[in-house]
C-alpha cells in the first residue's frame, strides 16, 4: 500500500453498525499496539454528521450534570441538551432546535419526505410515498429509538435473498453477543466469559447494567409474570407474559397472586398484553436497552445482573416518564453515545478513556469516497460549525485517507454516499445494484381514540410489549395472497406531544370529506387556533361549575387512547436514486410500479388491528373513534398527495448477496468490485458496509439487534483480515 494514511480505519457513522465495529476494532488495535510498542500505531476515526446529546437534569449517576461540561469544555466536543419540557413548550423546543434543516445541522431529528423539496412544487407534484425519520447525532439511531432488542424469527432467513452461511449455533452466538454488546457494552461483551450475565466482582468495563423488561408502574415492583423459554438459545432471557386467572367462582379460594399483581403494571402494558393474549400465543414484554432496578424480593444469583441492584454503585434507572423518543431525562437508556464517550474520552468521574487510538469527529457530513491507486481510500466530507459559534452551519471541505473504511451511515446515509461515490467516479467498480432492495420494514402507526380502559399513553417506557402474528409464514415467497409475518407493539406518546395528538386526530377525521388541497394547512391551523381561543374565552366563566378541557393534563388528554406500531415482512423492492434540482437528495420508488402503501403487509397488519379492536374498544358499536386509524394513510392525506408511509426503520439498498450481479456486498459486508470478476478476490480491499442498508429483506421486527449482530460478525471478519 503506497504512502502512509491518516488513519488505519475510518468509520462513517456512530449508530449500531458503526459503534459495534469501531469498538470491536479499537479493542483489537489496543492489544496489537501493546504487543508492538515500537511499531506504527493503529488508529480509528469515527465521522458523525450530528452532535453529542445529553440530559440537562441531574441523574443518579451525575447529580451535578457534569457530562455536558465534560464533553464541551474538557474535550472540545459540540453538545446539545435533550428537550426537557413536557408541555406544549417542549413541542416548540423540538420543532425549532431539534429538527435538522438549513443551517441547523446539529438538529437531532431528520425527517425527510422523499420527493420534491421546494415549495410550491411540492404542492403540485406527488411525492415518492415515503417519509423517513432518522437520528442525527453521536449514537445514531439509538438516540431516538424505542430501546427494543428483539430477534426476528428464523423464517425471515428462509428468503433466498439472504446469502448468509452462518450455522444455527453461530446465529445464536452473534445475536446473544449483540444483546450483551447493547446491554452491557461492546468491550464488556467481547471480554467477558460469564455473560450473560456480567459476573460478580469481575473488573469489566461495562457501561450499562444489562437489558430489562419494564412493565411495572415503578422500579422494584414484582410483576409476577410467567417466564417461558429461558433455556432456549433463541433468547436465553426468556419471554415474560402477563398471567390472567379465570374469574373466581363464588365460594372458592381467592385467585393466586398474579391477578392482584397486575394492578401494579403500567396500564398500557397490562391492557395490551391482556388483549393480544387472546389473538396470538407469541407475545410478551420486549427486551429493553434501559437500566432498571430488579424487583425488591429477587434473590441475588447467577440469572440476574447484580449491577441492577444499587449495591456497589448507583445506576440510573427508568422512571417511567414516557420520553424515550425525545431524550431520557433520568439517563437510563442505553444510548450508544455513552459507550462512545467512555471509549474515547472516559467519564466525568475521572474514569480514563478505554482507548487512546479512537477519535470521534462530530458535525461532519461525508460526500463521497475515492479509492486510491496504491490502496486505501480518500474520504471527502464537509465539517460544519456548531450552532453556538459565530457562523452556524458554515462548512469547510476536508479530506482524510485511510487503509480501511467502514460505511455505517444508516440506510439513507450509506445509499447516498455510495450512489455519489459511483456517480463521481470514486468507486467505479460498484455494483449496478446500488440503491436496489429498499424496504420500509412494514412500518405502520395507528391510533384508537376510545378504549374501554384507561391506557395512559404518557406513562412508562415508550414500548413495553409485543405480539407476533402469522408465525406460520414460511418466509420463502412473496405471494401477496398469503398472510405475512408481522409484529405489533404498544407505543407511548411523549407528554409534550399529548395535546397535539388529542387535537390532531379529530381534526384529520373531520377533514376526511375533503377540502381544497391548497388550503389544507391553513385550514388546519385555523381550526386549531379557533378551538384554543374558544377554550380561553369560555374557561374563566364556567370553570367554577365544571372543570374545563384546557385544564386537563397531557396524561388525561390521551388517557383512553391506544397507539400501536406495526412492523412486517414487506416486499423490499424499492430502489433509491439520487435526486435532482429542487428534489430531496435521495428519491425512491418500487420496481413493481406499486405505491409503498399498497404493499400487502399493510392489509395484514390492519386485519390484526381489527381483531385487536374488539378487545380494546369501549363498546361493540361501529364507532369511528373505536377503530385503529393510521393518520398518514387516511383519505384526506391521499387527496392532498401526501399519502406517505412514515417510517423509522428503513432497510436495504446496499444489500448483501452472493455476487455483484445481485447485490452490493457479500455476507461479511465487503463491497463488491465488478472490475475483478475474473479475479479470486472480487471485492474492494478494505471497504465495508455495516449497517441496515445491507439487510436484503424486511425483518418484521425492530432492526437494531440484527444490525448489531451482523456488524459484530463483520468486525470479526475484519480482525481476521488484518
């Protein structure tokens, strides 16, 4: 390889793929650097287009809120605070400060409706039918995800588009390694021989105290759930299900404890599991990447992580604030920025950094990658100034070189980088299949406004439970007539958005008969303002007689509303391309000429929701409020050319395959080079992709655990090739 490179490895992105590979390699490099003290030091640079995020509130582990200054002052890193208001002021803070747009390059959320970008062109031209929400910050998707670590059933891998050669034992190994890498930390998972769980007193650098199942109203309450499958290598943690006893016959003894213990459950978890239990045996509490305190009467033993007890040192724990997607104020979530901070900079309490060979450069947006003639790569990127500086949003073009490059910028980011690298001639040997195989992962959002029991959407972790449907799906074909595997999960609402949800759904329904599309937004705003004005004028005169709506808390507003997230085995036949003038940077369409919302999986999900309605609705009538509605797929939205599937789990586009004729990378993330078809080594040497873009089909579950498992496997392959 000609010429010294700036870095041994450059990792683009700090999400699940980037963190799993970077920290695995940093650990490997530390060993090799110590073994060869006089040799050239191996080092890693991580490029992240967003900034660091942390809580502005004192936590159990950081009562004095030192993390912000530790990053900003001691380590010269750009940092933002989570939005902390739980009222409408919080919505304003999120909309103005936390959305990435224009010069606000350090916003947390990036919501892109693919299609025409400029107004008024966007009013008259139909979009691509997909709106994608993604995170922008150190830690990637972990900053805004629902903390769910769930494994897809093996039927998913029966699809012939998967080229994986791993054995069943290897599949179990990498999924369990991924659970521990998320639950404790990548380095702890790599070094420990006793996980699960971290052994007592072992000096392991675990950042987090393990995964949790959170269904009780507060920490340390015993849920008295039924645990099944603890000896199943598919998930050694087992599945936790609610126990419902039959009604007590008069004169018989009282029912056992579980029925009474269910009153201690988060209302949403209790109502959801009780209902979904009637529809499928495949349900339970989701494994969550959140710290919680184990129940008070649980004995210390081999099967419980002792770190979850406040014995040796205190841990942040879930306070059931329902804010997972907008930032956890108690600091209990296992977001990846915690692992990255400990690895590169140490901790505010004086704990030193794990590695001196790892550097993280925030507010950098990669343009394209260029392969160098003598080997290695040149990465071209823009370095943005932080909002607090004199010229926020100003960018400087920069370039670094590396022996190896791992692209883990998320599905949208990676596809855009690869398409531009191909267009600009930086990687001329890329497969012609770049961009092909995009999947919405069947993402679906629905609300029911009139449940018979109080659900309290704002209380608890944002998701507590899941239900799997159509698990007899063979997974081998795409026959639209056969029901497909899918998952539904309960979903909470951050308190700040509760008032908007309560007003917004009736508004959408009232407009379903149609309005002039050019006046839609103005009309919606006018109706909302008119209602608020009426409430403020009326309240002082009648509130003494009857408590007025404007005085209801956010919790009350959505007390009888259920929110459900659906995920399913969608066709995965979308194709990305670069956008043109006046368009978003990426465009997408299905190769079968269907709209994305026409995929059969959405009918399957809607059928499951119809069955669920009968167990949740307040009455058996045909009340419109007692039906699940997807607000983004109503008649009114289609009429206004905004019939988008809104999703947060995009997959594919740089899919793995057996050869360059069918995909972009092999099963180890190595990028195919079509110019080397006559050679034994048919890939770009030292170029890898390790994120959701390589997944060739929909998963039907939240993808973070699968992305992590594949990335850890890719990291092992890179270590072998070093």
